[in-house]
């Protein structure tokens, strides 16, 4: 296991860093714990937690630079008082916790941008966890396809997929699974419900799982039988697939998020689907399923670099008719896109 406390401290440019949010605890110490916190300084990291986590923490963190101790608020504040500057996440810290930390009489520095910079480039251990999460998601999807039957609800299909991911070793979901039948797919973040599957329906499934806290994110769109009424859908699908593959082919390290987004967006515009591509091409993926970098027209400054992980997910959405999204979790290696998805077919599947 790799912990990242020293990396966060270096990026923070502070004497110490304090975190208490579960995903940041995972990043800094390797362990998620409720009602706990961690303090990092040049000597290493201290994880303050309660008896519920001590045994697991002692086993997990043996041999690392993280020391688990029982949480006592007064001791944490006394320790913080010994520093001139302590970096915290203003975005993730509640007002109540901020007021508590102020009692230490130390200067609290907002390091949200520094945290994003530190977390955006993944090390090999992080990449391996993301790769495993992607593998589980793909295998779960392949196991799901022969289980899908007419009359099933969106919720039932989602439950089967989630069961498959758990069975294959997932520790949890990256986000609430989206299953959309027919015109529901035209809503990018459709709320999975009780609609029943009919012959000829399209199916869009957006899903992912976690391994050691690290997320996968994948979307596949396909047909449940072909009733001969899907010419417009098939044409749009071909365009989305081409945009997806062009992004893999042409996005390189050194591009801005806006330049990367334009690879797919310009193609879809040329095919007449520009106004129907209603979201950005991608988002960063790691301990959070949405994090930096943003592969978006708005990101005109941030450069893509090797080791970043993000989604490649162009989409076309025709309100009341159909929606198409093809999404892989990808990384940059040696300046080029490398997809974590290698088991599932991106060509149109007709069950």
C-alpha cells in the first residue's frame, strides 16, 4: 500500500496538513475512518481514530509512515498549536469544524488547489487499483448481458449489475448506478426507476465500482432486440463511437482540457450533433468519481499530463427519443491515451 501524506505536505507548502474527510484520510493514510482525522508534518502522518478502527489501522499501516493513535480532540488541537501554518481543505471542512480548529490559534491555509494538484497524477499503486476496478466493472457487465430479460425493471437490472460487481470483489459503488430504458436514456443523469424493458428498447447503463477506494466509470449503450425503428439511433451511435475513438487517438499530454474536449466535440458538430452533446467530454477519476482534471470547453488553462486518469465519454441526447453515451476510464501514458477498458465491445450490441 502507498500513502500520500508526504506528497500532500510538499504540495501544500505548509508546516503541517490536517484532513478529516473520509476520502482524504484514505489518500493521506490509506484508511477511511469516520470521526477521525490525520495530521501530516515532516516526520510523517498521524491517524487519529477511535477503537472501532484501531486494530485494522495497526495491521494495515504497519511498515508505513503513518502512526495510528486514539483520537482526543484536545491533543489534536495542542499539536496543531505547535505549527505556524496548517493546510486544510476549505471546501471540505464544515464551518463547525473550522471554528474548532481555530481554537488552536494557528493560521489555517486553504490548500484545495494544492490537494487537487497532488491527487491528479496517480502513482502505480493507484493506477493498479483503478485498473482492477475497471476490470471488475467490465466483467460484471458481461455477466449481466445474458441475464437481461423483457419485463425487467431498470432497478432490477441495476441490482443484478451491482451484485455482479460485489461478487467479483468490488468494495462498493463509484456512484448510484444509472439504468435507462428507451427515451429515458435522453436524460444524461436519469434516475433509475420501475420502467419495464420492452423488445426494441435501447438500454443505457452508466456504472462503476471501487477497489481500495479508487473508482471506475463506464457507460455502455445497446439495444434489446431490433424492431427496425432505430435508424436515427444507429446513425447517432456511429457518430458517438467515432468521437470516442478519435479522443483516444488524438488526445495527448500537454493539451488543455478544452483542446481535448474539442477533439470529440468538433467531430460531433461536423456530423450535425453538436447541440445534442450537452456535457463535457470527461472528468478526472480517482478516489472521487468526479475530480480534477476537467476535460471541458471551460478548462482553457489546465494542461493534461501523464498519470492523470479521466473519462472519455462523448454523448448525444435527443429529448424524448434516445440517448447515447460511450464511456471508458482512461489514463495518459507516454503522452498518449491508454484505456483501462479492454473486455467490452464499444460497437453497437443488439441482444
